[in-house]
C-alpha cells in the first residue's frame, strides 16, 4: 500500500518535473523529436496564441512571468518550502493555462496535455498538511 507521505512526495516531484520540462523545452533543451516548442520564440508564439485577448506587445512579459513562476514553483515544491502555498499557486497557474488553452484553441489540447489533471493534483497537494522530506519540517523544528 502506498502511504500518503509517498503520494505527497510523488505529487511534489511530478508537478515540478512538468514545470521544469516545459521550461527546458522553451530553451531548446529537448530534442526535436520530443519538443513542443523547441525555442523561446516558438514558445512566445504559442503564448500569444493562447492569450489572444492581450496585446502582442505583452507576450514577452507574459512568457517571462510564466517561465519564472514555473521555475520558482518547481524549486519550492522539490525542496518542500511553503509546500501548501506553492502547490495552491501551481494549481491556479495550471488552471489558468488550461482555461487559456480551452478558450483559445479548444478543450482537446488542455485535455491531451493533462493540464486540468495537473491543476487538480496541485490543489490536492495543497491540502496535504503532513510534512515529509520538506525544508518546512526543518524550519519548524528549528523554531521550537
């Protein structure tokens, strides 16, 4: 039987891996055979596609903010820093991505890339309070 601690760790690592894989793709770190974007400019083109309600001049800022958020959220989830907070923020970010994809290109892409599932997993993670292999546990012990 899988323990709730193991499930929590798996959620933290899986959500983080998804974020970091997407970031690696937009910086050309995946091979052409598996890449979705392959480079920053292609990623920005996709960012504009799923955010047509924003002026095109905002696209680089939106792309940079999304990328920074994904890196920060991933690192915080991996090390277990403010896990509940960063899990909740991850859930909202993923839900925003899913809704942007759905309203701009249709439901299929968001479903195929499991963005709604990842969002739900992040929200579920935010409800798991028991600390396991987390910096937060070390910080709370140091305070007492």
